[in-house]
């Protein structure tokens, strides 16, 4: 029998609407009591949590664990260890692996691997199209039956409206949500950072806001027609926030997520060809960052997700235009 007292932390529990400075007593890995001035007698360990948050295990709905196929970047074992360090006890892993998570046996592989080596719960998000090529639909109903918790071609956008409409119809029948990587590929070929004064000065091809906003506007219409639940991943543009705000006000079944780097950083972080700041979608301007913060504050953006996207050091050491997009997020 082990006992633990967490003393004087700010205890936040949305389920019970608790937000107060309290003590937390744990016995045999279960919460035994929450209150003020709990006794430390016969307690094996006391943690002083003054100035810290004490919360239920966090959930990250957008991580890249890279397994199978890209184990030199990350594995389910290493990724979930990072998650626990960051306070996450559940993560949803994206399907842009090799092969893509586009078949029921691959969904089962993730669950089995997580059961064997994972440090926290892992819930796989399945690909919408075969090979994530945006052309032929995967067996979406079978993927749902295998345990996929959502559908997405994350890492790529489904570029054509016809395929997107068919995907929405198939996903709607399962009751799952479709998570969109919002990027019109015809506007972003060769792009490596936000289209602005810094990209011009660095001589880099710019990635315009419209590449994101056009897809969201298209998808809102298609999703409403099908009744499918729709989720905007890693929102980066002030215009995108406004589109989501209006759609939600009109009753659309749409949600959106913001990532820590888009809430904190701007394209100025790319100065001196800093590949650590090369992410997808790109870091934008202060006005975009401030609009995303406002969207979180007013409830337009209801989900925070890290978009944890690790790469090997040797890959991030390449010249800016050649280096892959992505940064670490779970431990933040």
C-alpha cells in the first residue's frame, strides 16, 4: 500500500467544476480525498505543489509517433514517454506513417504496440484515403470497427471537393469526426514558410494564408451538407479563426485546434534560416497569433493540441528549404 499527498496546488477538475488551491491524497494510485489541510500523517511521500497545477491526465488529440516506418524519428515507446513527461496520459496518433494507417490490421498494430511498449494510452487516427493519396477511399467503416477514433489524411489535405464529399459521407455514417490538414497544395508548392516580408528577405517561397482558409470554407459547406463532424487541425490564420467563428455561430458541427507554437511564436522565429521554426502550417504574423489567442479566449477554438512532429537531428540540420517541417510538442 502506497500513499501520496500533493499539497497546496491549484486543483483543476472540469468534471466537477473544481478550481481551487487544495490538497490531494492518493492511496494505491487512486484519489482518496481532496480538501484543505489534509493530514500528512502516515503518508509515504508529500509533494509541495504550491504554484503548480494539479489536473487530470491531459489528452493530446494530435501527435505523430512515426511508427511504423519512421522509427529513426520517433517510436510509440519514446513518444509516449515524452507524453507522460508533458502530463499527457492519452494521445491520438496521426496516420502519416509508412505504411499509412489505412487498413484495420494497422490500427490493431498501433494498439498492440502501445500495449506492449507505451507509457500512456494511444488512440490511432485512421487515414481517409488509401496511402493518404487523396484519391481512393479507405475502408472507413472497417477502420472505425477496428478502433480508429477519428479519420484524417493529416500531413496532406484531401485536395478535390469530389473526394472530400465522399469522405464526409463515409465518415458521417460511422459517427466519427474528420480532422482536416487544411492546405490547398496548388498554393503551397515549394513553400517553406509564411508568405510575408521575412520570406521575401530570406529569398524563400511563401505559404499564403489563403491556402488554409480556402480549404476550411470549402469543407464547412461540404460537411454541413453531409452532416459530418469536422475538425480544423493546427489553425494558423486570423482569417481561418473568423471562418470557424461564423460557422459555429451558424450551427455547423465544426471544431478547431490551436498548437502551442502558433499561440506563442511568429514567422520572426525563422530568421537566420532557423529550421527549428519550420513547421506546417507555418508560423505567421503577430496579428495571426493574436487572433488565435482571441479565438481560444472566446471559445471559437475549443481544443489545444501539440502537433508533436519529431524529426532526426540530421534532417533538421539540412538547409532550410530541404529540412522537414515539424517540431517537438509533447514535453511543452
